[in-house]
C-alpha cells in the first residue's frame, strides 16, 4: 500500500510540474507550425514535410494551402514539384489523398499500410482479403504497361468479373501515385495512376509488409511530422491523424526524445524539443484556407479552438463531402469564401470590426490575384 501511495504521489508531482498549455497557447502553436502565423520561405517539398503533408482530395486546395503558408509561392512551383516527383500525391494517412515529399512517401506508407488494410477490411466486409489481393494483382499488371486512368483500371477489374468497388482498396496492396498533370491546378482531377516503383523508385510490396525496423522508423517519422506540423499533441491526436492505433503511437513516442506538457483538460501532450511555442497573445493575421485543409480537422483543431462551436455546422455539413473554404481571423474561422468571376467573395459568420473587414478585404484581393494569375 505504501508503494502504491508513493507511486501515486510521484504521478501527482509530475502532473503539477508539467507546464499546462491553454487553448490560446495551442492555437498560436498550431498557427506558427502551419505557417499561418507568419509565412515562411520553403520549397514545396520541404513545406509538405514541415506541415504534415497536404490533404488534397481537391488538388487546388494544396495550392491555396501553400499560398497561405509560403512567402513568394507561385502556382508553377507546386506543379513543377509534382511533375518532377519531388512532391508525390497518393493515398497516405487515413486512406485519404495527401501531397507528401518523395522522401517521405515510402516510410509513411510503410507505417500506415497494415492499419489501413485493417480499417478498409472492417469498412468493406462484403469482400474478403483474397479478393482485394486478386484485384490488386490485376491492377499492378495493368500499370506495369504504364500509367492508366481510374476508368481503365476499373474496367480491368470488371472485365475479369470482379466488383468495381474493389478498386479503391487495391491501393493498400499496391503502392500507386497520381501521375501529373492529373491532380494539378490545371487538371484538378487526380484520376491517373502509376506504380510507385516506376515513378519514385520506391518499394511497392505485393503482399508481405516491410521489415519491423522499417515500419518502426516510419512510425517515428509519422509522430515527428505530426508534431512538427500540428503539435503539441496527445497520442490519440496523432493516431487519429495517421490512421493507426493509439498503442502504436505511444510505443513510437517512447522511442523518441520528446518534451511533455498538459492540456487544460489534463491530457498529456508531447512535443518535439525545439518546436515553436509562441506567446499566446501574439496577433494572428487573416488567412484563407481551402477545402480539406488539415488545420481545421481532427484533434489539433479542437484543442486549438480553430473552428468555434457556433461555426462548425457552417464549415462541415452532411450535405457536402468536403469542408467549405474558410477565412481565419485572429486564428479562428470567421467566415467562408468563394471565387466568382475572378473575385474572392467572403461571407462573414459574424460582424467584423472595421480593421478586420479591411484586412479580410486586402487578403481576398491578394488571393484573387493568385487565383487568376
């Protein structure tokens, strides 16, 4: 009993000793790491590494995302990085399309491959794993002849008597990338696929997963990329973003040299040793975000209060598959925007001050010039 009481006392002492980060502090940390507090000067490939990848079910959202985060960014910069293979567009975290760097593609894929397969099989119980493996082999054989459209790959399956619904899951057994110019600003639909081995020289296993040490290294990279882009964070925050188990994240966290904090609700937060933690009172500029922007999604957005409760139904709605394009004012969603006849039209969710309205208008003009340029 004495030993147990002593252990409890140590835990309570550690809890008191750890710095508590307020929601405002987490808000400014998220903005700083996402390049939304101050634009940074980076190449697109270094940017997607720093920001934890770009979620790009709608390809132009990646372009707007980098424009809002990078100093001097032009649309041709990302198109050139995609065309050269320095930035890759493929299924990654959570079975969603992400832009990641060429160097990150293989380790991140290795880290999430088996958890993604498990998730997909639970979601599609009507097809057993053997059927996905069979469909994947057909897709891989078709892509060995060169890139193909999604329609052509689906036809390959249906011609063999397989269900067309199997196609998306084949990406979990064969590593594919989207092949430019499909999936760029000029051709937003990312519907042309190629083998990762052909376009990146990366391993594309047909069945057996990578060795345990390779997977472990990928898991550690997942944690570092998330914390660099979205931290400080809890293990469940990282797990939800990556699409892996909390146990996997906790094991990776224990292998890394990280600092620890507490959230206001008592949750343990971990962070990279030298990642920025700005003063919570530092002013946050107006920023425009497009659909699927990860700064608005998952646990980090909730902890940082990026989407106020009263705005949530206006940003995420069951009638549309994606979030609406949003305007951040003082680090929080304050309105939506759309492009109409070359103009960026803003719909505020609440009354703006004169200064805020002027700043929103100025940034809208800059975005319009980028959009039409």
